């Protein structure tokens, strides 16, 4: 049995769609944490979320099916109409606790994110915050959607997991 530094890790995102940058974050959390909760958020009015919440969850489940079977990953939807502020973050951590019966002690996110707008300073101080340099894998879901629109399958093969790429036709036609 492996020894993990942390019990419960959290990653929050839209995953629209999930790509290797997201996977890098989740996999990093899996190295450090006994269990990782992947929070797939609703769009909160964003025009950048092309895919339904259910479909995005389906794709994350597909990529992490083995880890889900082994109870290492829990994928959870999060729908909230409130603005991104500390009460939004509080609701995320309440959801994690309801799903795992434990408090998160780890959060991972890309260096381009300012999590202090969503999570209180007091909450952040209680967590190990793993900030990953976004430039290590220079990809975004916006770039993926442009590649899909331009039928750029060669680049998509570099940035999408084979499980996601299997749904190329559906991804392209939504």
C-alpha cells in the first residue's frame, strides 16, 4: 500500500473538454493524495462552455475509469448560479466533505488562476496548494475547441487522451 502525503485532494474546472493539461493536474494530485475529487463546474454563464455538464463529466469518467473503480477519483458536478466569491469556494468544500466524509487537505490548480477570489485566505492557509506552471503544457480547452472547429486532428492527437479522441465526431458536432 502506498503512503500518500495527503488524504483528500481537489481540482476544480469546467473541463470543456478534458485535455492533457487537466490530466497533468489530476495525475499530479493522484501522486500526492489518497483520493482526488474532480469538481466539474457548470458554466456560470460562460460562453466558453460548449459541452453540457453531463457530457463533460462523461469524458472525465472515461479518462479516469480505473481510478474511479479503485475509489482514487471521485467526479462530482457542481452547479451554482452565484458569482465566483469565497462563498462559492465554501460550497465546493462542503460538497467535497459530503462526498468523501473528510475535509480536503490539498488543492491543485494552474498558475494562471487566482484562487483567492473563490476561496478565503483562511481556507487556503489550511490546505496544501500545489500551483502548477501552465506553461509546462501550453494548451487550453479554448485551443482544443479551435482545433476541433478547424478539423486539426494531428494536433488534437497530441493534446487529447485517446478515450476522448474516440469521441471526435461527437466533440466536433456539438
